[in-house]
C-alpha cells in the first residue's frame, strides 16, 4: 500500500495533469472560437464633429475552411462602421483569399485602410509553438509565397480600401476628411519610416490623422507620434495568444511593453501622447490553433470630440 506522502504526490500529479488537459481542451477546442467585439470611445475628433465608428480588424490568418470565423466577421457589417482599419496578417493558407472574400465582402463600400503583415506575403510554416515564448519570432526563408497582388487587388479594387504600406492616403468618412499613413511589417524590417516625413508634409488638409502599422515596435510608434498621428492602430501581438489570468501576456512578439500587448492604451513620445489600439486579432497560425484567456477579437472604436468639445 503506498505511503501517505506517495498518495499525496500522486494526487497532486494527477490534479496538475487534469488542469493541463482541461486548459488545452478549453484553449484549442473552445476559446479560439469565442469571437469577441471590444468597444471603446476615443476622444480625438475636432470640436463639434459627429462621432465616427471605426472597425479595427487584424490577424485573421484566414484558411478557407474557417467558416465560423468568416460568418462572424461578415456579421460585423451590421455595426455600420464609417471606416475600416485592417492591420494585416490576413492570410493563413495559400487559399486564404477565398475565405477572406466570404468574411469581407459584406464590408464593400465602407472606406478603409490596410497594411501588410508577413502572412500577407508568405504562408505560415510548421514550427515548435513553444519557441513563441522565447522571444520575437525569427524570419523563415522557406515559407510558401502567397499571392499578395491578388489580395491587394481585392482590397483596393473591390473593397475600396487604401494601401498604406509605407504610404499615405485619405478618405471621406463620417463627414470628415481622414488622412492616414502607415508602414509595412516592421517585424520583418519592411517598414520604411524614413520615407514618411516628406509624404506626410505633402498631405492635403484633413480633420484627423491616423497611423497604421502591423507590428507595434517602439521605433514605429515613436515616429508615428512625432509625425502627428491623432491615433495609432496595430496588430501582430495576438494579445499574447496565451495569457495568464491576473497577469496578462507572457510575450508580445515585438518590443512593446507587455501590458500594452492588447487593447486601448496610450503612447507617449517627446511629451506628446496619443491613443494606441493594439488588436489581439481574429485568428492564429493553423500550426498553433490555441487561444487561452485571450479571445479572438475585433474592435469598434467610436471616435468622439476631444474632452470638453463633445458634439451636442
């Protein structure tokens, strides 16, 4: 008959094992399908402006068989947003554009901006998911190339969104002229921050200026603040993807502080502070199909006049 100490150790081991199995079942089989809409008010508009609803989408990592995710995204059109901001990593499979059409077609006619993440250029590849927790992921040179041109044609020609990959643009939305600038994936070093100052200085007059990036690296956020962004949008982090309740993200896959790896916060540089929304994203790599304490999400940000300047 086992001793009392042996029985205690076996009980503890069994409990730990049961918790681990339960956590895996929840994260793999349940939570990654619990799509959530985060709602915020952001006071950034000029005096007497009417509110503007901005739908922030990121990191869909879409595969063609992910019909539940496609239906949920398509239903976001019922929110009647005035503007879409898409911060990249849309594709999760070489045939991901088929799934994106099912998800995004309902958003046709709504003005928008987009930038690329690496998974708008290359498909995900198998890797040890535990390496995600050892620091920012490394570039892989063997990934399958995606049809980025077809993706961009869909976004620009069919949906009417503007490409902000190291570019600027402006749209009319909610009765305001909204200007924006952005960079391609800073995680891959594709950002060309040096080209933005001249482009931004030549922008037409606008009522609001947005900065858009996939990966929220500090260098990008600092430059965006200096360039006059009134608000910044980013993705990439997946909110940590696996979070510890009561603690938060363990990793961000970039150098942003972990406490800002998900949600609405503020970014300050050289005495200027602007709102920063980092989306935890809608998906995950098909090779790491898990979410724990970090539901897949989209964000609806209602932009309102700055404090003391609310529209009646």
